[in-house]
C-alpha cells in the first residue's frame, strides 16, 4: 500500500493556511495552489501578470523538484486568473516552463485570489520511479 508523504521545500513559499505544499501518494504528486510569493520574503513579486505567472511557475517547479520530478512530468495543471484577458500572457509563460507534449490543463477566471494576486497554479505531477 502506498503511504501519503508530505513534500516541503524552502525554495517555495511556506503554506499560508492549513495545507501542505504538496502531498505524494505512490508516483503521483499533488501540488497545492501556488501564488506569486517570493519564498525568502513571502511578499507578492509585483503587479504585472507576466512577472506573477513566472514566480508562480517557479514556485510550482521548486516543489516538483523537491519530490524528484519536474514540471515536464505534470499530467494536469490548473490555472486560476482574476482576468481572462491575461490568457495569452499566461500561455506564453507556461510554454517557457514546459516542453511538448504539454499536460492537460484548465484555466478559469475567478473573482479574487489570496493576497490580491492575479494568478494561482496547482498541479498533479507524475514522479517517475
């Protein structure tokens, strides 16, 4: 039987609520929503969507790495943005972090996100044995 394992790294922001950065069960890693916080300061990285998306993907990648995987091992990425007009910019940033074949993905507009940020990312990643 696979056991649940909590994944944590100082290369990504600490949780701002009652949750783990990620949980791994078997070969599957479930990464909690990552917003554009700079790990060292826990401050939002800026107001620009491109900068915020880059930081959120950087945080996501750091957590995947802590589990022995990388973002190219993602099978599903969920993206929440506060304005879908930012869709093209988010796509460009995502493409800079991943190589084809790309994972399955959802992108939805939400009314608000923690700390007033413009983007939040979560992922399901395959941790290869």
